[in-house]
C-alpha cells in the first residue's frame, strides 16, 4: 500500500531518505503536485487541485540529470512542476519531451528556460511555430476558463456561508490560472524526431516513438523498456480521448503498434495510470465503429450538427467509462474534415 508524505519544511529531509520506502511505494506531495514513484527514479506526476495543471507529467531521474515529459498548461504550472522536481532530486533538468502540441501539455515549456533541450515530433514543432495561440483548442479553453471564472464570481453573490469558503478558494485558483494564461509565449521543440529517438542516460534507456497519427498528427509515446512502462500522452487514456484534432481512421492502427511494445504499466496524459492492456482493445473497437458510423452519415450528406445527434455508441460503456463514449460536435466536425481531405 502506498504511503503519502507531504513535503513541508521539517520533513523534507526525511522524504529524501528514500531508502525507507521501496520503489513504487513513495508518494511525495507538494502543495500543487503529487509525485508517485512507479519505478525506481520514475515519477508519475499529477496535480493536487491547488492550481490548474490540467495534464499529467512524468519525471525520470538518471545519474546524468532529469528528463521531464510534458510541461502542463501555463508557465506558472510549469514553474510549480520544476519546483516540485527540486523536492525529489538536486540533479539538473536536462531534457523536456512534449508528447504533442496541445496547450495543456506544452504551454508550460517556457518555464524550463533555454538550458533545457525540448524534444517533440516534427509535427509538434510545426504546430507550435505556426500561430499556436490561434489553435482552436487553446482559444476555446481560454474562453471557457474565463467564462467559468465569471460564473464562479456570480455564484459567490448568492452562496451560503457554508459554501463561501470553498468557492472563494476555487475563484482564487481559477483567477490565477487565467492570469497566467496571458503570460504564455509558446516555446516549440528545438529537437525533433520523425519516428524514433533513444536516450541512454546513466545506464537508463529512454525511447521516444511516433507510432502513427492518433490524437494529433504528432503523438509521441515515451517508453522505458527496462521498467516496462509507457507514457502515452493523450494517444491512450483510460477511455477514448477527445478526437477534435485527431485521426480516428488511423487511430486503431497506431494503437496496434503501441501494443507491440513490451510494457505492463500505462501512464496517460490525463487520469490515473493503469495496467489493463485490454483497454487498448476496447478503445480500438470504439474508434473503428465511430469512424464507420460517421463515414456513413457523411456519405449520406448529413450535416455534422445533425450527425452528432444521431450517433449513439453508448453500448461501449460496458467496457469504457460512459463519459468517454460520448462524441461532441467538434469531434464530428474534425472527422468530416478528414473525410473531406481538409484536415491538417
């Protein structure tokens, strides 16, 4: 059973004495982040809710330095991640990997500074050097975050005394996030790969693979063969990921290539990690049927707006989270773009 240790002054020294905890059992929690050691020197990182981080990250500590996978949603979240890494090791951060270009995984890049190599797929660099702040994913999220803040402030006017304290905390967190969003100056990868890249750091092998288009046109998974684990970004979550920039027609084949890697543990870009490889099969089945249904509606000339009302894949909820088998309008519009040959 895992043990949780909060890294506050006075107990930090005890936390760093990792010999008292076996690898995979150490959990180090800062105010903003939870670092769970899933293999020796390998940490699955998630947010505590004290600030908006929006995505998971992975930290790999080697004898030569630290490799980080994904940088969160804003420079402030990236800085908090870096501060947390300093709680688990005094080794320098050498490399940052972006699994894909989406704002919630890569807009913390600038916090790492010019001394850190940023690695990603060629497509990720292209997207992050071509008007990244105009991407519909980023703009839509920013608008929703501002709207959510306004709604929270409006709710505060009628909140009861019992509700007020929690709501004021939520407003503080959301306001800080909106403010940090204005600070974003996207930093694209300065080192790219087309298919595969391997780092050998202090005896540890770290492989980066582009297995095909899926959630975006440049998804990279980070595979540690000796530790038998893979960080999949948003290519593979605990259920079907959002397809609004995806290639649903190619996604099942890409996941089939993922299954050829030898791993026991999947660290996703959102949600908890898991070991059930059958989930990959279920996600493949969902995407295959989704593409078939949407293609048929497109062929019949049904608009995307009408199509989304007709699509019912709820039967997949027997194997996948019910919320994950719903398809929104933006997802259908993206699939129509792929079918029309206008998708990038």
